[in-house]
C-alpha cells in the first residue's frame, strides 16, 4: 500500500469515497445528513488540497485509491485557557467499502500519527459519531480514548425556524 498527500487529479476518487462516508452518516442520522451528496464541492476540494495546515492523505493499493484521511493541524499559542500545543485533528477517515478488512484504516491512522509526531504534535484527536460503533471500536483498537463527549437534545421535527 502506498500513502501520499492527495493531489488535484485525485478529486474524482476522493468524491467517490466522500460519498461512501456521507451515506454511513446519513444511514445513522438521517435527521442530520442528506443522502447522495458529498462534504465538499470540487472547487472546495481543489482549494483544500493546497492548504498546508489541512493535509489530505490518500492510500492506494494496485493503483486504486482505497482510503483517505482528511486532517487539520491545530495550534494553540498564548490562548487564555489552553496550554500551548499543536494537535493533529483527523477530520475524516474513509476506507473504501470494497477494501475493508485489509488494514487500510490501520495504515492510514498510523501514517497520520507518524505525521503528527514529525510535526511535534502533542496529540491526535478526532470525533466519531455514536451511530457508527464500528468506527468507535476501530479507534479504540488503535489506542485512542475518549477525551470529551458531545451531547444533544433534539427539539422538534428538524425544521429550522
């Protein structure tokens, strides 16, 4: 498996995988996520791929993209409440549904952790939806532990006022 920074020519494959992730979220929380769309437009992806502090790593097997990790380098400096630190936030990891069980996610996660170490990051963080217990189990198996919990109260039928 080869993992590298995603390039402009990878946008169609990134979109294919972004759609898969969106559908997992839609199936788990149709009240929050629309079906049959992606998180970014082609134009947004094009800009994002050029941002130094928002690396996108793509995994390839036999020349085909089999996964990705969208990351954000977050820095706290002279903050009123936070200690000075650099964090690698993994915004999104996806393994192609046809490549699951082949350790693509493990390799991508380890690649991200090694990248964070090279940058001198204090930690690696991410969010996982409770409607995706497989992802939560995977991250725990990678050694991650919860550090905060998001909570909600649903008020009504989803219509915005």
